[in-house]
C-alpha cells in the first residue's frame, strides 16, 4: 500500500470514528443543557482530557514544533507561554466561572449588569476570537493534505479546507457538546500516543542523548550556538524584543479569556470537578509541551529546514509529519509511509476536534446570548434556541472557510497567538473586573470588551502580518496582502502589549465615568456563588 493510499485510509477511519461518536451522542442530546453543556455529566478526568484535547490544537502539534525547528530556543518560548497560561486559568477563572455562569462567558458577565449590551459585546468577542482560532486549524488541514497527497494546487487545498469546515458543522449541529467532548477525548488519547511514539523514536536516533540531539540540530541548521540561545527571532532588534514581550503577555493571559476553553468548565457537575479537570489538563498539556522539544529540535537535527525546504515553505507546519516519516525509515520506505500517515491522521483528528469545539462555542453564544436574550428577551423556547445555534454553526463555518483560504502561508502557532491576544484584550479584563471589583458596571464591561477587541484586531490589520513584511529568500510573500500594498504602520506582529492594558484601562474608565447605580446586592450574590457554588445552577437572567 502506498503512503498516499495508507494516509487516505487512516483519514477515512478517523473521520468514520468521529461521525459514529457524533451520532451516538446525538441520541442523548435533548435540550439546551445537553446541547451547550453536555448535560453537565462529565467527570473531572473526562473533562480534563477534553480540555487538553481542545487546547492542544494543530497549532501545538504542527505549529510549535515547526517554530522550534526554524527558530530554536525562541520557538520553544511558545510552549512555555501556552503552559504557564494554565496557572492563570486555574487560579483566577476556572472554579469561579463554573460557579457563577451557566452556558456561556456572557452568563457570568450579565449576572449583575444590563443584559442586552453586555451579551451583545460578549457574543461579538466570542465569535471574533473563535474565527481567529479556526483560521489556524483550517490552515493546518490544508498543509497536511497537500503534503500527503503531494499536491500544490491551491484549489485542492481550498477544497480540503471546505471539507474540514463541512465536518465541523456536522459535529456541532448533530452532536452538540456531548459529541464534541467525546471527540476531543478520543483526539487527546490519539495525540498523546502519537507524540510519545515519535518522541521515543527521535531520541532513539541519538541514543537518548538530548545534548547530542541539540548539538546536531544547531550544526544541521547552520546557525550554530545561536540556535540554542535566546534572540534568534526575538533579539534581532528593539522592535523584535518588544514583540516578544507582547507575545508573552498574549500567551500567558490569553487562555483565561478563550471562550472555547471557558465553556468547558460548564460541562462538569461541580466546582470541584472543574478544578480537577484543570489539574488533569495541566498534567497532560505539560507533558505534551515537553515533548515538543524532541519534535522541534529533532526536526532541526534530522530534516532540511533551510530556505526553500518543505519545512520552511510551510511556515514550519510540516515539521512533525516529515519528522515522523524520517524516523520511520525515510521517504520511500514502508516504515516512513506508515508513520507519516499515522501522524498526519492524528493531526487531522486534532484539527477536527478543535474546530468542532470552536464552532460550538461561537454558535452557542450567538443562539444563547444574542437570539434568546437580546432579541427574544428570554422568551425563546429551548427547541428554537438549539435550532438557531445550528444555523449559526453553518454561517460561522462558512466565514472561517472563506478567511482561511488566503491565510495558508502563515504559521498556525502564530495565528493562534493572535487569537490569544484578542482574548486577553477583550475578554479577560471584563471577566476579572466582574469577579473582583464591586463597582464594575455595564459601561465598564462594554468598553473593556469592545475596546480590547477593536484595538487588538485593528492593530493586527495595520501590522506586518497583513502587509509590508516583504518576501522570503525564495520570493514568497510573507504577508497576507500583495507586496505592492503596505499599510503596516504598527511595527509589532502581536498587539498584546498595547491592546491588553488598553482593555483593562477602558474597563476602569468606563466604570468610573458611568452614573449607573451600584448593584451592591447583585455583586454580593455573585461573590457568594463564585466562591461557594451556592445556587450556581440558577445563575442566569435577572
């Protein structure tokens, strides 16, 4: 069996398993609690597996290993940022959010504020962050299929992205949160198993001598000791150093504001289970990110990562699959073909699981926050609310497909870092203020969300990501827009260092300039719910 045929068979098997899970879960999805929160029936361990499955996206498996392979030490900083971020989520958000919300991030925010403006802002932010994150997964899917089928046709890559989009819409519309959660659990098992296998095979190539692997990587890349030290990517200039600080802020603070991670805390029956799920997730995610060292530096040691190579041409996204082929015996061997197909199938499962979670989050927010509360003012039936969520999933999926096609040249870990910046700028300030500041009010929440959202997205539009970055040594444009267009007056690639403080500042400014009467009793009730869990199930419309 050829590598292409084997890959196609494994892809079909993965898709068939996920479709079977979705149909099985759909039988137990009756109302909004089942559709949005999986009936709150998952244990801490199960939800921890699902959270890690949701978090360890294609950006982690494909993007971070690629960044390490291309940039060495500076690439590994992404792993550190993604992992440390969980401490913020665990200590400040997970348990309190589970106790004081119900289905979406906006439930917690709107508990003591005016429903319509806050829910509209929160839903808008949720959809924007989710679409940024979806872009990364779609780009990963296009890169994978292009590698496995050895195609360079842009139209075929676009078709692949459309196919992934169709699958994610199916998962969400049919399976809801239960189907999505079980897909994420299966994906977490596959991803950890595949990563452990490749890590062991890579280390075996160097007799389990990590020092030897690092030395070979630095020599093979031609960058010498600089490859193993800080500064190769982020130490070139003052601007790049500031860009690194901006990236670090976005990564560390972003997780606690990611809507698709936040809603996972609602799928467990208690705050204790929410806390356990985060601890399990930290263990799994931490182990995975340690293994990205072997994947990234192993790829740098064993593959060609120079200008014009497959790894460099994909922005680093193909480092892990090509490394699997190499440690399996190399191109043209049975072992190489099997491992390449296996790892590609795992990565494909990763993409399917994460896009399902992201789409469900966006659709839930549109249906629950906008339709049921803002438009219907709480009078919508459960049946109609779920129907609107399914329609929203279709629309959001179509938007993600349309935006992902021109973004295929960008590294997917980098795209996810932008989503983190938007989440940390728009969502985190309002969440923390709402939990810990008694005076916080509606205007403060709306200003924080819209201010952080507009500033972060606006700065990305006028950054080198979109235009003005130039071309690589092979003549390939490194920005989204053609080289003839340059609107990049903002010098940083990640806006976090400006937009995150601005989100907090606007939240404070909006609050102190508002004449809205203080809701002392509502804050006291929220505080009791958040810290004790008392009455948490009823924490919604007032």
